[in-house]
């Protein structure tokens, strides 16, 4: 039976978060509120000391902390939020904080709940966060939006289509809206983006510029690390996201089709990049993907296609850079090597985190490459969802010598 005395349910997923889970729990426990809240933790059969640490906190704070302990890992079996967490929510609102993130402001919940209580037409509230690179210790602000205010569905769609995602630990949602959420929002392992889009479709969304949480990136168990290390995992991830975005496009009456189509094409590229052509086409057909797009993606990966794209640059550029350091950049470099084309190095946009080298080649910021080298050409090894922004950046620098081998017209 629902406990009406609890206003907010905080949901936390934990798996092998021994180094982080105490920060996540402490960030919730230090909240100063004039209402009751609960912390529901799903401990997914960790193989380290995560469960032991959680149990200690549960024993000390039984009135706040409720834990679901698993004997067998559930992550690949189901959507954990749908099966285990959402059914246990007692609050009028629910907030999220995964086990490797944490809250830093003791008034975070009070501020967001006060806003939602005063504005019933708002479906959710979110805020800025610090992005902490676990591997390097570097901290930057996510700065999802430029200032406090209400941001439209279109702006919510844009936020997170590329490589920068708003912090899931920043969100507070109205629980009552879960009951009418179409199931396709829960069919993929990644929940933060779909859940935010559903809520943006059900009401206004308010954003605070003040950072009130920390998003740890590149932790060993993080989803994006798994995506980066495991080709099969990445292939399934892209398949799930293609399905989601195609359904979401229809759900929104295709009013944002042009915007979503670039993301869908990017996930098709990711899908094809993570599986050889014969197997990829077979699996794509089995899962009802658009076979024309699949064919076009694999064609873009061919050596012949790369030759046609790069040949246009060689007449005007003294040296060539590959723009990007993702999977596509590795493929791009391999194809250019096959063609005997020398690459000066890699380039990324100014201000983003970058490695010093990729294999044996240096990685430059764009401004640095342009300052150090003249008459340079750029091969954009980036997905469609990022392509337009990078082209605009090049134009601002007056660069006209570039090609886009991974764009489907």
C-alpha cells in the first residue's frame, strides 16, 4: 500500500559500485527537506563489496533506505526500472541517482519539488551538473542549457542527441504520468533519454543552471564504457535506439522528423559499423530495419567510397586530418591507409576531452591544427547527428576544404 507520507522516491541502480555507492547514498541522505523521502536501491548481484556497503547504510537508515537485492544479475534480463523500481515508488514525485553519480547540493530536492508543487503544468524539473572523468579526474560543467528557464520539446530532443547528455541524476519527475507511458519508452536498456522525452511530451520542463550533482563518466561499469569495449553490446544498443527513435518519431507525429532522422541515421551507422556486412544485413532484415539505409551505410564504409570522397581534397590540401576520434575515425584511417593516403593526425572540436594520440597519430584541437598548419583538408569521420554542427564550426573558421564520407543524402 502506498505511504502518502512520502513525497519523493529516489531511485538508484547499483552494480559493482563499491568505490562510488557511498557518495550516491550520502548525497541523498544529506538532503534538507520539509517532506519525507525514501531511497530505493536496486542492487544487481554485484561481485564486489557494493551490497555490503548498501546493507550497512540500510541498517543505519531503515526508515529511508529500502533495498532490492538480487542473487542473479537482472540487467540483461529486463528493464530494471520497469520491473523493480517503478512499482515500488510511493512518492508523488520520483528522482534518479545511479550508483556511480551523486548529489552535491543539500537543497536540491527541496528546490525542485517546491517548483513542481507550484507549477502543476510542469512534468519534470532538471538542473546542471559537473561531469567528472573517472579516468583523468578532469571536471567540466555539462551546461545542458544556457540559463534557468523552461525548455521546449524540441530543445529537449536536441539535448543528448550527440555525445553530451544531460545528467540523469538531475531529474525529478511526476509519478502519476508513469501510468500512461507507452511501453516502447521502456524497451531499451538506456532509459534517461527516452524517459526525458516522454515527460517533455506531457508537460513543460524547467531547468536550473546551478550544478547540483556530479555525473561520473568512464567508470568501469558505465553503459558507455560497455558500449565502447564490446562490439556485440554496441550493436544491440544501436538496434534498440533505432527502434526507439523510429517509434518516438511516429509518437510525436513526425513533427521533429528532420531532427530525429539524423540521430536515426547515426545509429544505423553505428549498427553497421559494429557487425560485418553479411551478418549485419541478415540481422537487420530479421529485426525489420530499413534495408536501404543499411545498404547505404555499408556502401559508405567501402574503400571505393573513401577514394571518391578524399580525391576531391587532395588537389587543394597539402595535408589531411581526420575529424573525430570515434569508431568511424578508426574505419576512416584504415581505408585511407589502404589507399596509401597519409594522415597528419586527428582533430576534435575545441574544448572537448581528447586523448593526446590515437595509435601513432597526434590529436589536435581544431584551432591548434589551423594555427600550426596551412592548406589543410579535413575528412569528417563523424556521424550525421554531429555533422551539421561540425560543418558550421569549420565555416566559422573559414574552412572550405573538407569532405563528409559518412553522410547519407
